[in-house]
C-alpha cells in the first residue's frame, strides 16, 4: 500500500525544508495525491492577505523535484546485475562505448547513479545505527552488533569504491575524446571519483561521531581506529590524485565548499527533473472577462437605445444617458471581472508545473499549486482539532483567532513513464518533492529575541535572560487517493527575530 512520507526540518536559520515522497501506485495508469498545509500565524506578526499576497509566497518558496533514489544496500551494489557498478563494468567490458554515443551516455549515467545510490545506502545504514544507539549504550550484545555492522559497512563501501577505481585502467586518455553533452567520459569519471571520495570520507566521519556516544571499551576503540583509517585514506587518495577538495585548518576552505557543493549537484543531476511553470486557466479567465465586458456592453447599449427612442437624437437627456451608461458600463465590467476572478480562484489553481526529465524526452506528470488565506469558518474541523488551540493562544491574539494561510498541491504521476526511464538501472518507484520556505517575512514585526528580566531570589535581585519566541503551527493534510481518507499531522516551528529556533513534531 502506498504512503506519502512527509518530513520537515530546519535547513538553515531562515528556511524550513519540507520533503515529500510520492510513491507510484503499481498496476494503475496514474497516481494522484493531494497535499495541503495550513499555516496558523499569530496576529501580532502582521501577515495577512493584504500584506502577504500569493506572489510573495511563491517568491519565498524554492521547489526541487527529483526521482526517488532506487533502494539498494551496499551488498546489492556489489551483486545485483542492474546495479550501476555492474552496468558500468559491463559497458566497459563491451568496449564499443568509444564509438557509440548512446553507450557513452549510459556509462556516464552509471557513474552518477553509483554515487547517488551509495549515498542513500550509507544513509539508511547509519540511520539504523542511530535507532539502535540508545540500546547499544546499555546492552553489550546490541553494542557488538552495531560495531560489527559498522565494520562491515566500512568494508563493503571500500570494496565498491575500489571496484569503481579499478576502471581507471580501462578509461584511458581516449575517453577525453568521447563527448557526452558538455563533458567527456574521462572528465565525468574523475568528477564522480572525487565526489565518491568526499562522500565516503564524510560518511565515515559521521560514523565516528556516533561511536563517541558509546562506552570507551577496547572493541569500540578498535572500530573507531578502523573507521578513522578509512577516512584518512580517502584524504590521502585525493591528495595523490591532485583533487583540490582538501580541508586545511589554516585556510578559509572556500574552494573545498564550492567543489563539494558542485560535485554533489553534478552527480545528483541524473535524479533531478525539469519544471515548466504555467499560469493555470488563462484561456478560461479571458473568456469569463469577455462575458463580463459583454454584459456591461448590453447594459450601456440598452440605456442608449431607450433614451434615444424616448427623447430622440441630439438631446440633453440622451447625452446624459450616454455618459451615465458609460460610467455604469465601466463599473459593471470591473465588478464582473472581480466576481468571475473569485469564482475561478475557487476552482482553479494558481499555477501548473509540468514535470519532465532534464532532456525533455519523458513527461512524468504535473503539479498544480494554490495558496490563499482562508477564514476559520472554511477550515475543516479535522484541521482545527489537529491545531488544538489553547486558551493562551486565544488571549495572545485578542480573541480574533489566527491568520490561516493554506497552500494546496495536487500531484498527478504517469506510471508508465517511469518504466521507460534509464532501462539499465533499477526501477524508479516515485518522486521526491523538496520545498524550502523562507520565513524572513514573518520576522519583521517581532520583538527583541532576548530580554533581561530582574527577579528576587533569597533577598537578592537576580537578572535572567528570557528568550522571546513566536510559534507557527503547521497542519499537514495528505489525501492519497480521491475520496480516500486524509492523514493530518501537526508540526510547530518556534522562531524569533534571529530566525528559526527549533521544530516540534506531534504524533
């Protein structure tokens, strides 16, 4: 059974990141999801439909859509025939990729997919370690399994990277002459090699930080030493190869940060998709506006004909009727436009996004988006129950309630299109939608983030720091199929004038 996975985290001081996984429904032509988030904003922040229009919201929202990374364990990467490592080895063994542009392109894609899938595989393994860590701190048997798993992960990752680097002998200088798009196969190989080295080093360092939370025992120290050797070997390898991504204590390390970000983006490019944004309903909007103009013209013409028949041409009443008719004609047209615009906003979305592969060959589906403020009377009761507003919140807002911003997204996926993507690779099972929302417009009218308050303790005046925090409550409503049940989740974001403080997720 499919299930939309929703994650929210703090991306940086001023951005919330929402990550949604949309799995496709097996056996269906299309998969549909409807997602909404209700943002409950305190009145004191001054965010309302007059100060924060839809265009402001879309300006503050940064959206990325990519394919969901195929699930493979490190063992699968070494064994399964459709793993990118095995695909790379087969293409190199065939040898005709130098003369076949299509095979050269598949070879470059196998480089990038290897890094992307390995990243997800290592992340999943380390997340399992994090889940077992509380028990491992107390139970020696669990601790032994965790240590054994980390050593096994280290060995498997090193075997994968070694198999990739064995291909250096087969990718000779001739690869520099084989172009794939704006790069050559040789360049793609070296860039992926450097990206793999950075990924492995950072992953081992993350594992070392987890090991520090375990008791200082001989087996823990041996595992720590083993992982640290693996991490240092990657640093030595990059120095030997002349890769510039080297950290130094005495440097600003600007080039390191730049190259790490670019290499991550480069190797992940096989997963990212293009987004063509269109305003929805423009033809229907012009048609409705034409109807409004026609109604106003009917009124003005009727007034002109009536007074012409009653008073004749070139008379003062007829002249006055023409002027008044024109005045009301203009107002009727504008009122009609406003009425039709409200009607269209109720049924149409603000914009439509066509989702395609970067080369534009495959259309995977489309996304429709809409954002607007809604009165509490129009908010579903389930959302208000999930909000769980308390008395202090009512007092804080002077009994006027909160401003409620609703963002709605409808996602339609074409299932058969996913089956035609990258036939060499594992089957893709859905999309990942990443949204980063800038909360700086909410900070303008906040009080100072820290205040010093004096109180009495044991006969003395004592000064304490008090942090002034504001709360945004976000209610996520996800409908997985038309007419099916809707899942409601609540998250609370605490922020001050300095930016985001923390988030709290409620079950």
